[in-house]
C-alpha cells in the first residue's frame, strides 16, 4: 500500500519538474523575461555607495527601499569592499 503511494508521489514530482522545465524553455524561446527583475542602475549605485560607506546589509535595504537579496547580490559584485575585521 505504502509502495503504491510512493510511486504516485514520485510520478507527481517528476511531472511538476517536467512542466516547470517546459515552461522555462518556452519563455526562453519567446524571449520573455522570467525570474526577478533586475535592480535599476541608479538604485545599484545608491546601494553600492551605502555599502562602501560602511553601512550594514540590514540598514542598506531599509534606506534604499529594496530587499536584502538585492543588496547581497550587489555586495558580491563590488570588489573594492574591504572585509569587516570584527567578523
């Protein structure tokens, strides 16, 4: 009995994965944008300036009006940030 439930569960999981991949491939073929939209260059500059001034990853999103993930992504791309010696 449990074996049959496992088989149906696996089948459903594979079906979901296949449909997701098909949708992504269709979006790529139609040149549609998918995923999160990129941050605006002006906003990226503001975030970069706040980070290089020494503000933390928690305060910067509040001041810039963006999410923490965008700040982390931009911070990873900034090469001139010196590591924080207290961490």
